[in-house]
C-alpha cells in the first residue's frame, strides 16, 4: 500500500514533542485512537510496545516505523509524525529519530503487512524523500510532501 492509501491529513502531525520512545508511542496511540474509532488507545500502545520489545523499529537515518497487527483493526492505517527534536529510538545506526511513520494493520493479513512495511522502508531509504519531509513547515505541507513525493519517486524508478 502507498502512503496516500494509509495516511490522512488528520493523522499527519508536525513538531510533535517526543520526550522518549515510550512516551512517543503513547502519544502515537492517542493520536491513532482519536481517528480510528474501532481501536482503543491502550490496545494500540500495548501492541506497539510489545513489537518494540522484539527489537527497535528505528531503521536508521533518523527514521522509525513502529508497527503492529491488531485484531480490531479494520484497514491498514498510518500516522506520520515529524518530531520537534530528535529522540533516541535505539535505531540500528544509533542515530536519533525525527521522522516516525506508525503502521497499524489488521491481524488477519500478515502478507499485506510485510509488503507495506517493505514499501515504507524503501521509500524512507530515499534521501530525497526524507529531506522533503524534514523541510515541511506545517502538518498540511508534511502530508502533501509525503503523498506527492512518493508519487514522484515511483515515476523516477
């Protein structure tokens, strides 16, 4: 699935204060629950924390893609957060994280989950895409850059 299929303007957040990894996951759970009526904040938080216990979802270059499968999730859902200040996310390259894409997916479709994660990781691996997001100056601009830059990268490859 593409970013534009996962993300909405309401789930795109600019200058989020992330004090710590755990606090950021808690905030992400609150934000997701506010726009996904079939999911509870506690359920999302518990699933994200459980996934992080398996290993950090910090993929390097200041990017983290926390993700989890949820039984009550009806459709794949994404949240994009640009952090006010980078935080330690125990990333594979030990660099602090300033861009976070949270992915919530239905429990019953692990293949789609893996394909979507693979697509997101490849997209965030592109230096130009990361820079476009970092250069955004509002949530609206962040959303537009995330969805339009993805299309431009698709056309270029």
